[in-house]
C-alpha cells in the first residue's frame, strides 16, 4: 500500500491519531482517493466489501481493541463520512483503554 501524506497521516500510526492515519491509508488503498474529514464513503464509490477491507486494515493499528473492525465497518456503512467514522473509532479505542480518545 502506498504511503499517504494527509493531515490525518502525518502523526504516524501511534498516539490518538494513529487510527486516523490507518483509516486514511486504508481508504486510499481501497478507494483510490485521499479522504478529507467530510469525504463520503458512498460518494467515493464504496461498497460493503470495501467497508470490510478498510475496517480490517485500519483496525490493525489497535490490535488490543476487540471488535474495532466491526465498529469501523458499521460506521462506514451507517455514518459514511470519514470524520464520523474516525470519531466513532477513537471513542471505541478510548472506552476499551479506559481513557478518553
């Protein structure tokens, strides 16, 4: 997968924005476009198979968070907007790790 340089990816895969970086890289790899906060999954050509691919790739940034892939896939299919998917993923990570994302 190609490296993606966006504001979401510049922080690397660690820390609070690790999910944003992983999600942006997966989005780019699967859908072929760089996501912005208001990018819409369906307008970018996303399908349910694409959602599963993006979610499983992005969830690798937090292997300690059980079912993060399911949360991300559901968010992609239900919420569709990149920023909302990112927020829901960070909330899930925060709850699992006992802190605030």
